[in-house]
C-alpha cells in the first residue's frame, strides 16, 4: 500500500504528518520532496536510483530488505534517468508492505497511478482551499486534514489518519 502525504501549500505540515505516520507504523518511507523526511526519520536511507537499477534476485532481495529494515527511500535527480525502474521498485515495495511517501506540495505525476491512499494537508485560506480542491481532483477520495497548529495536534492528527488507513 502506498500512502501519499501532500500539502495544499508549503509549511502546512506535510513532512511532519509523513514523519508521524512513518514512525507510528511498520512502514517504508519514501521522500519525494527535499530530503527532510529522510533526515528527520534518522534511519537507514537508500537513494532510490541505486535500488531501482537492481534486477532479478538482487532486486527481490533489496525489496525484501527495504520492507524488513523499514528504510527510507530517497528520490534523487538520478531517478529521472530511468523513472520506470524507480517507480517499479516503489510499487514492488508497496506491494510487500506499507509505504508512506512525502510528496510535498507538488508530487511527481508518475506517482499518481501507485497511490492507494492520499492525505492532503490544507489551511483555511483562499490559496490553501484552491490547492486542496486541485489535489482532491487529482486524488479522489483523499483524506483532507486541516494543518495542525501545534506539535501535539500534529501527533493527534497523524494518529487519527493512521487509524483510518491501517485499522
């Protein structure tokens, strides 16, 4: 299962939501944004481009290890060289276990076909609501969460989202 966390604008807590979801569950993380999720999770991080080029038994072993070790996969510019291989590796991991992706405000469109559940963080202002609608059109059935005002609210919101997704 691939859970994409995206935001209606910068600074609404997208990475924080992805962080809490990844910490609270036995999942692989995927940082499609700026590397902050990978840095804040403080766990083994694999450049997705390196994993994506593996084939056959080595690829199957890498997928199994990613799920078992709960690594963070980091999207890098090199992934654009062979995007089909990168997304194929992501799908293989998501087929074996849950994967939480931090998509920031504008996730790559190639991820859209892989998304099982989308979580949109929004704010109550015209810009936020406009982008919320845009993202909701892109990800029908998405879970929409208003941007938490505090760390405690962020943790509580993540627990609520996790309960809807994983229980």
